C-alpha cells in the first residue's frame, strides 16, 4: 500500500545542513495502523510530510498504491487527494463554514456536485459527533471539535490512507479523548493510518506496529507489546523512561 | 485611572480650540482686507445656461407652433429649404412672417448645467476609479510575483516596486507625459491614469505581499494536502483571507490615490484641482474656491472611508 525506501530529506538553514529524515524505509499494509514516536526534532513530522509530498524528499522513493512520488511524471495533486492529513494546528479554513470546509475540496478536486458533497459532509460530521455545527464558522468551535472537523474534512476525500501529525498535542487535556475516540473508530473500520503521537495509551491500544525514530533514522520497529515491554535499543529505552 | 479622557471639560476644550482657530483665521484675513465673495461659488456647481438658437441661412419665419413651454419655429430659406428650431416659449424673439439674416437669434433655450467644479470632480472620480482598478490588478500580480519562487519574476517585481517608491509621483507624471506620452503618442488622460496606476500599484503590491505572508503556512498546506492546486488554493483559501486582512491598508491606499490624482492637473487634465485653478483666474475668490475644493476632496474621502467601514463589518462574520 505505502512503501518508503531510503527516504532522505535535507534542510539547509543558516548555513547548517540538517538531515531531518535520514534513510527511512518502511512498508505499511492496507488497513494497518502504524504509530511513529520519537523525541522532538527526530524528523517524525518531516517523514510524514514526505509521504504526501508537502516536503519533497531529496533521495529515495515513496510509493503509494504503486505510484512513485519521486517520479517526475507523477501528478502530486492526484496523490495528495488520496492521502488525508490531519495537522497539529487543525488548519481549518477560518473564512468558510464547517460544511464548506468539508465540501470545498470534494467539489474542486473530486468534482462532486453540491448535493452529493453536502450529503457526504453531513454524514461525516455525524460520524465525528458534531452534526449540529455544520453551519458554524470554525472559530466558534472548541479545539476538540475543530480537530474532529479536520478529520472529517480529510475523510471527505475518501483517502486511501490517513496521516496524523500529533493531532492531540494542541488540545486541552479534556478534549484529547474525543479526538482519540474518533481515530480509534477509524482504525476499527480498517482505515490505513500513520500516526505521529505522544499518546502512548493510543499506541498501545490501536497500533499494529510502532516505529521509533531518532535523529532522522528509524531506530526500532516492533509491535506495541514488544516495544513497550521489551525495547532493545538504548535510545528507545531512554525515551520510554521519559514519556511513560 | 481614566484611560480615555473624554469627559465634558475635554469636549469644551476642543470647541474652544476650534473656535479660537476660526476666529484667528478670520482676524488675520480681515487685516489684509480680503473681500469674501461666497455668493460667486454656487454657479460653479450648477448654473442655468442660456443657449441662443440661430438661423443657419437668410430666410423667413414661416410657422410658429407653441406647445406649452417650448415653441417650434419653422424657418424657410430663399431656396425653399426648411429647418425647425425649438426654443423656450418665453424666450421667443421672432414673429411669423419676419425675415431674418443668417446668424440672427430666433430665441433662447435655458437649461441647468453642471459647473466646472462638478465636471472637475467627475474627472477626478473616474480618473481615480480607473487608476484604482489597474492598480489593484497590477498590485495583485506584482505582489504574487514578489513572493514567487521564480527568480526573474521576483526580481522584476522588486525593481518595479523600488523604482516607483523611490521617486516622487510628480516626476513620474512628468515622465509619463513628456517622455512616454511623446514616444508612444499617448493622450494626456492615458498618461495620467497610467502614472497613477503604476504609482499606486507598487504600494498595493507591498500590501498584497504582506497580506498573503500573514496567512499561516498551515492554510496552504491543508489545502494542498486535500489535493487542491496552488492556484485553487490561492483563489479559494489564501486570497480571500488576505483580502480581509489588507482591506484597511488597501482602502487607505485608494483614498490616497484620490488625493494624489490632484497632481495630474500639472499635465493639463481638468480634474477638480485644475478646475479650481481655472475658476480662480476668472473670479476673484481664491480663498473660497480652494476651501470648497478641499471640502469636496474631504467629502469624497470620508464617503469612501464609510463604505470601507461597512465592508469590514460585513466581512467580520467569520471572526
Ligand atoms: N522547514 C524547515 N527548515 C529547516 N529545518 C527544518 C524545517 N522543518 C524541520 N526542520 C528541522 O528538521 C528536523 C526535524 O524536524 P521535525 O519537525 O520533522 O521533527 P519532529 O520529530 O516532528 O519534532 P516534534 O516532535 O517537535 O514535532 C529538526 O531539526 C527541525 O529543526
Ligand atoms: Mg512534529
């Protein structure tokens, strides 16, 4: 389904060269939930952004459903429509209502008519538990509600895979649960997901596989049981000691 | 404690200062023995024009048909050519059967006409309006070019903006008229509008650039991650939000444009300022005319401010 091969992403800033992602390879099967963890600055976000081409990587290959992003002939917009992404800061469109947030890309990219897009949007808003907010502007919603709208917006494109970049990090603690519940439900329904998070409980409960990254490299990979009870690498042990 | 001082003593002080200024001005003017002639001003807004209707040939008045306020006079030339002339009934100067020479007055027509101040205002308004539209388009394109990743586009935008912002508008108008106008054979109106549009465009470009850059990067990323193209994202997401942010500085720029348009009077475009100057040469009321001209500019700019204020309130619904 998704295959990353020796992905390298280098940033040049202030005369320094940062290998934010340094030769990461992994494969994600259809319906699999992969959780990526690691200390701050380890390249988790950058890796995620390479998967949908928000950051164009310098070396390697990312192949989504047989389409190689490194191939110059690939239409990146088409690929992105198949890859949903949820951001830490929600990034809802503030000048559009909740419903318009959901319908915009359906109509512009998927070319659905208004009725179909509206129906699909209302169905998804019901699914994430806020059907009554359809005509509100995002600024009127709580953080948890905004993030659920953002998830619904990504789902409206019928993506093949969903990427989450610390979706609960910007939320007040009491709202984390409602967002994680939506994500758990998605996982149960068989959505392919790559999730960067610091919520170890979520990783334990939902992940099929945990990837631990540090300094742009994959340091350890394993099932949640293996990873949380018996990590092999020193750095992983150290990290777990800090977050658990 | 009191952060805003707007109690009645301060209002009183304001009134005293304003009255003092007025009285001081009045006193100074009376010393130089200036004769105010305000009564001469209204005719430059609106006047009752009287046009003489004349006979185009030597001939006779054959028929006079009165119908209410206007009268139709049928004139017959020596070669049996017929011409009808319409005049106001109470201004008829001929009678049936009278013979006239070419150029004799048959009668007068009277009608209300806009005076030079109104015509000048009209010129100022359309000049500014057209220049604004071009400035907006130019500013939008240049602003986008300035933040584009393409080196050539970016450099062109920077050169244009720096050249315009680093030179006086008056000089730009002279260059547009005496140099470009002569070389490319352009009319003075084209030169005037063009110079104003180029001038305002450079400032609009900077406003647009700042507005776009003020939109969080996450907006572009969210839209792109949904598969939207750069131009779709610009049109649907970035520009609408940026527009809301830049509306106050943008409207300030356009209001400035209305005022700056007074400089085109130097290339003999009869705008409000030029009309004022022309009126003063035929009347002896420079103080009155300049004050009226200033008041007319003030009226236009405050009206524009009000419209912008209303638009801002309308756009604030999503806050
Ligand atoms: N646009 C950029 N320009 C320059 N350097 C960048 C850029 N984005 C990320 N980096 C650098 O790349 C490295 C990896 O950053 P990244 O955001 O991927 O880390 P992360 O694991 O997501 O961290 P966090 O947990 O804090 O979100 C960091 O050293 C960061 O400073
Ligand atoms: Mg991150």
